[in-house]
């Protein structure tokens, strides 16, 4: 199996036992915070940036990795002096026991990490991706199941992976690979279509692996209360993989690039999201 972005049975049990407080915080944030499941760890995202990567260790211990730019200079750094940088020097690593987790992931520290992200790591496409995930929560017909998806064969990650309902009021879904670009991104001309087509073909080639992975991930997220809608306790993924380019903002720049894309790739599906305000008198 080339992709396994769900918890083992043991780690799933540990999540339910040790992290209910954090799951409640994520759910209460209404999309501002997001949990992404990987193999032996999971990440908490804010505005498209990872606030922390949480890995499972033996004896009810956890390794917390945080970007040093988000951690240094915070109240948390002052309290938790027992940390060390990794080899690259980009991350701070802390080992915590299960009974120390609640104190570390308190609102005050999370707010400080978020403030650091807002001040120093403003990447438009990351924030755009995060907004797309947040604004498509609790939808039965179309929602995002994962971000920055890679596997053991394709190390280059795709932006967002969505699930589209194949039949109304039914738990059967199909994959939609989404390449996300800000309208001013020069890659929108050609590279975006090439990236998308490669990822669609790749998932079609390894469909059974991806199907198993995301059926299990959906089931676990549902059981953890991270998904309210759809109401199905489990889903079935089938059909051919579809592709979609999502373009956000800068429509004056984006329009010409989109025309060129459609001219070269006639069957390419593109969703353009603008910030245009129409019919002001109706407000």
C-alpha cells in the first residue's frame, strides 16, 4: 500500500483517550483550526500553516514539533525549556506525557502560535487553501478530505483532495484532485494543468490504495467528531478520479491565463473564485 494516512488501531485509541480536549477546540473553531491525519502522526493547521506536528511515542509519550518561527519568543517557550532543534534547525521538538498535553495545547499558547503565523508567514495560497477547506465543511455533496497529499511513489504533493457525492442521499463518493492557484501565480498558464493531469493519472493507477486509505480516514474523522455532515458513518469511494483547478482572486490577471489553459486543455475543469461585489443596492 503506497499511502496510509489514517491511524493504526492502537493510535486511534490513544487519540480518543488523550486528545478529546483538542478535538473539541478544533471543532469549536469552525474551520479556523484543522486536523490532518498522517501515518504515525497528525498535524494541526492554522491558515494553511502547521501549528504543530504530533507524533506517537511509547509509554503514552508524544513528540511535538513546531516551526521555530512560531514557537520562539512565546510564553510556551519560556515554560517548556526542554526542547531541541532538529538537524535542519527549523523546528523545536518537545516530548510530553499524555497528562501534559492539555496544558501545552491551552488557548493562550495556541493564540500566540497563531499570532506568529499571521505576522511572519503570510502565504496567500496556503490561506486560500485553508479557507476553501473551512468554507466547504459540513456539505454532503462536496468536501475536502485532505491537503498536501503525497505517497511513497509520488513524493510531490497535490494541493487538496476532495470527495464528490456521486448520487444524492447516497454514501458513494468519487475523488476530485484539486490544484489551487492564486490568480496572479505564473504557473497558472501551463504548469497547473500538467500537475493536475499527472496527479489524476497517478491516483487512477493506484486507486485501490487511495480508496482504502480515505475510506478509513473518513471513518476515523467521523468517529472523532471532526465531520458532522455527511451523516454517513462510513463511505464508499468509486468511479474515475476527476481533476479541478481552483483559481482565487486577481481576476484581471487570471482571466487571460484561464483562457490560455482552456484553449490548450479543452476538457479541463476550472472553478474561478473572485471577490467581485455585484448589485450593491440589494444588500
